[in-house]
C-alpha cells in the first residue's frame, strides 16, 4: 500500500459556477500536472459529466470517482460518491425527479454545458443546477447509502451552505461517511467548538471552479489501489487504510 493524492471536489463547465475552460479533458490534464492519482467530479446536482471524465482519466492513469454536489432542501451542500457509473446514473434519475425546476439564466448564473472529449458542446442543462432538491439531508443521506454510495457534508465550516451555517448543529444519527472541512483561517478553532466532528473522518478538497484551483487542497489516502472501495475503507479506518489531510 502507499499514499495516493486525491481531490474529491471538482466542478466542470456543467456547473454554472465552473469556468468555461473546465472541460473534462482540461481537468484531467491539470490533474496529471498536479500529480493527482484520484479526482472526483462533483457538479452541482448532476452526475452527467462523470462518464466522459472517467473514460478520459483511464487514458491518463487517473482514477475518476463519479459524484455530485447536492443542495438539500435546507440549502446544505453535500457530496455524494458512487462505486460505478451505473449507480451514478440511477442517482441522476432521483436528482431529476427532485430538482426544483427553475430556468437557468446563463447571463446571470453561468453556462451549464455538456461537452465531449474534444470539447464539442453536446448539450446544455436548462434547469438551474444550483437550485435545491426537494429532499432533506436525512433523506438524501439514506438514498445515497441505499445505492452503496458515500455521503459527505461539504465545507462544513463555511458561512454559507454548510451544515452548521444552515442548521446550527450536526443532526443526530446522520449517515455521513466523512465531513469536508475547508482549511481556512480559524478552522482548528471551529473543530474545537464542535467536538462532535471528532467522530467523523475529515477530508479536504479544492472545490475547484477553475483549472488553477485543482489540487490546491487535497486529501491523501493510504490504500492499496486508487478505487472507490479502497477509499471507503480508508474513510472507515479499516484494514490498515487511513486518511491524512
């Protein structure tokens, strides 16, 4: 086993906040330059760029985890990761059924484009992807768990769209596999103020919206190989697998 470098929170051009240069091929090229072993695509309320990014990643020796950044009905951002693209596709159906339908206005929010490996535009999402889902955090965590996925409340120490900013507390019994912490000034004091976070594995990611942000913040996994099941074991501190930030 060895340490693998991972950035599990990257947005593509499909997210309205993602830069127009955040195509799957550019993301993989940048991940390779940053010597990342594992990345996860986590567009807002969409898994639709995961398949193409996985296919490109295989050519460059980079493991791509299929995921999404969900916006619960409480306006809490959470990451969800899936073992394979088929389960991600199943979860996409749930997203489509529960996304509040607000038309996107590209001139205000940004474009939501789907592109192929050559960066040709093959589609555009017309619903605003940063809208909330009609599902609460408990319901979403259960849903992800039932699909065998990993559920991670995102950037818990930010002033907006984190679990503490929205609820003020960590729900008892929440089925979370880890918590994402943003290493901003004062984050250590934040963790001390919320000792319940010590019961969870903590990870850090870039939340990249531009190419230069990819890999700026990352998590390392001590695992046998760079795949979903190894990451799951590391988050659970099983079989000598472990995590460091």
